[in-house]
């Protein structure tokens, strides 16, 4: 995956030269970046949840090292001395991160999900779904056999679809999205991961692009942010496409369409998994009596439910009787 290092801006703060001279090691620069981000009160939540971890990612990117390098050779790596050019790159990206409030993955064009690197830009959300844990465990509690045909609905940059393809090496994965811009990014990632023969980007308004097709597993991280939360989002989230976030007053407009139409696209033993985040509080009111299984994650995260095809069939038949 191509790495594009930041350029040094023409105008930098007065502390610029002092920082280049006083800070010598990689550890010095990680500490400096973490302190400056804490002072600026930037928001973390796009791959990291604190200033220290984000500073490590930023610094390692600017010296052309992978973010997991810190765990592999921490003592030797942190004591390494940096060149003046490397220091300039770090300072430039740090200032851009603080001044613009852009999430760091948009500045580096790289995000990690389920242990894999992905290209990201402003056309797609930055991956941060707890689905990574379910994919790692291969949905063992629910699937009696490996799925042959999988759908990633509202795929965005294709991260979930590609992680699913890695987890289920004999499955075909259809990656659906209404946004052509997002699908362009998904195709970049499909090629980068060498999965052109098993992962397919499909233009689709919910299920419109796969009429008549059934799947053993459908996974969806749709837009689910309700109106109240949309108004309270930190600046970092406003850099992400609103189309991939907002979903009506209670955040469940698209989820309702998914639940209504999913039975037509699930095999008899198929399962549907949907992430609804904080909008989970609205589920009982919007879908009274629907028996979904809420997932407890060991690694953190919430707001994901699982539901079997037959459960959905029975629920919607009961609603018709009412």
C-alpha cells in the first residue's frame, strides 16, 4: 500500500525550530505529540481512543514504519534518533491534525480493521466496528457451517467485506452500498488485498442490486446515528460522509428496511447481524416484540444484534395479523 508522507507547511508556529532541536528520539516526539493533542483537546475515536496511542501511530507513519512496530521492538525503537526531515514531517502532520480536526486516518489514508490495513479517504467512514471480534471468531455461536455466500450491506470502503473474505476463505462476499464514491474506495481495497475473484462491489439501495439472491450470512453496519446524536458529534466526525451516518429521528430508518427485506435474501439457516450503536435504545419502541440477540463483546463495543431468518419471518407475519 503506497505511503504518502506529509509535506512541511510554509508557515509553522514559533516553537517549530525549538522543537526540532530539543526533541531527538522517537520517544521524545511521541510524548510531544501526545501532549500537544491533549492541550488542543482533539477527539479520539477513529482507530485510537487516547493521545498516546494516536501519537505513536502518527510518528511511526511519518518515519515510514508500520503502527504495530512499537509492540515488536519498543525499547530499541523508542530510543532511535530521528533525522531533521523526519522531525519536520511529524511536526507538519501534528499541526494539521490539531488545526483541521481531521481524523488521523484521513491524513495518512490508512486505517486498520480486524488486523488488516485499508485505504480510506473522505468518501468513506473510518472503520471502527466491533464486528471485527465476531469476524475473528467466525460467528461460531451462530453458524453451524462456514457460509458460502456472504453479504456486507452498506460496505463503505469494503473493510468488513474483505475481513469476512479473509475469515471464510472459500466464501464469496458481495459488498453493497448506495454510494458510488464509497464503492470506488472498496474496489481499491479489494484489489490491494488480492480478492477480486471473491469480493464484489455492488451498487445497491439496500437490497435493490441483488434481487433474487440469498445469503448464508448478512452483516450490516448501516447509517444509524439519530438526529440528537448527529447534532452533538465532535468535529472529527463531521469530516466523514453524512450519508453514512444519519438515519432519521431515531436512527433506525434504514434498519427497518433491512429487517423487512432481509428474509427474502437469507437462506433457511441464514443469520442477519446489524450494528445500530446508541440507537439500540430505540429498538424496542420501533420493533416491539422482535426477539433479537444482543452481542456481548469481550474487546469492547455494543449495539450489535443477531437475528435468524425464521425469527424475522414470524415477526413480520405477526405484524400483518395485527
